[in-house]
C-alpha cells in the first residue's frame, strides 16, 4: 500500500498587503484610464465639443470623488 503524503508540514506565509484604505499605483492608473476612455467615447459618440467638455468636467469630478472616498 502506498502511504499518503504528509499534510501540514509547511506553514503558509502571510501575504504582506497594503494597509486598507491605501491605493496602489495600479488602482489610480485604472481610474485615470477609465476617465480618458469615457471622455473619448463621448466624443466618438456625439462629435460635439460642448458635450465632450461637459463630460470631461463630470469625469474629473467623479474621479476626484472616487479618490477622496477611498483615501
């Protein structure tokens, strides 16, 4: 009969994560990319500069709120 492998011989090391509430560079890049894609999408859909400018202002306000809430 074959014996089963030993279990529990190694301990898993705890991952060192960022303290909660802190943003990493990847999260901020994702917010900025979302802002740029959204504004570009509005211009592509409407071809209106006035609508694009207002969408850009709304996107900046929304991105600022997201960053402040998760700070």
